[in-house]
C-alpha cells in the first residue's frame, strides 16, 4: 500500500510562507544617498559635538594630559586626529547599531526617505546584523560601494534597504 500522507505539522513554517508572499521593493540609489547624507550630517554635527564633549569630560578625569595635548595642539597633530577618529568610530557604531535595531531598521535618514533596513529573508535585523552593518561602514572607501549595485555593508551582512512607503 502506497502511503503519501505527510504530517501537516512536519516541515511547515508559517513564517516561510508569509515571507515568500511579501514583496519588497529595494530602495533606489537616490533615496539611499539621502539616508547617507542625513545620517552623516547628524553624526558629524550633532552626535560629534555631543560625543566629543562627553569624551572630553571623561578624559578630563581619566587622562587630563592627553586632553590638554589635544586641545593645545594643532588640528593636524597625532593626538587630535586620534581623538577625532575615536569619536567618529564610536558614533558610527553606536548610532547605526542602536537606530537600526531599536527602531526596527530605521535611522533618521531612512525615516525621512521612507526606507528601512531588513535582512534579505525579509525579517527584522538582529543586534548582530545591526552591529556588523555598522562595523562594515568603517571600512575605507565603503561609502563608494554604494555607487555599484549594492553597498558592501548590505552584501557582507546579507541585509538590504527597502522602500517602506
């Protein structure tokens, strides 16, 4: 007797069915440029000032000699560049990781342009995804990869940015 009966509970995943039905429209390069521009201006001028100020207060307590060197040397000095670089790395990692995870794939730039970051399987970003996307953005010349088909931070993390409206 040929029994082709399969247990309906076996090998069935509702999430897979729903993800296959969902159709996402990838965000175009213009909207992604708006994301980059807004987020970078925010990081440089708002977060950069706030983080730099907070780090200066911490350094004043922990390493006042280093802070004194940073403040009194020219902007091209090694201590100054190191300080600015550390602030920039911190801002990239914290801003993008927290925003993309806590706000379900949105940053201020993505919110304004109507786009959202998701995993390529259609699910929400995990903490790991958000952190690795942020870390990938620190690779030199990574911003120029957006001129191609897909930015490196999407390719390397198996994520994408979609139109949310």
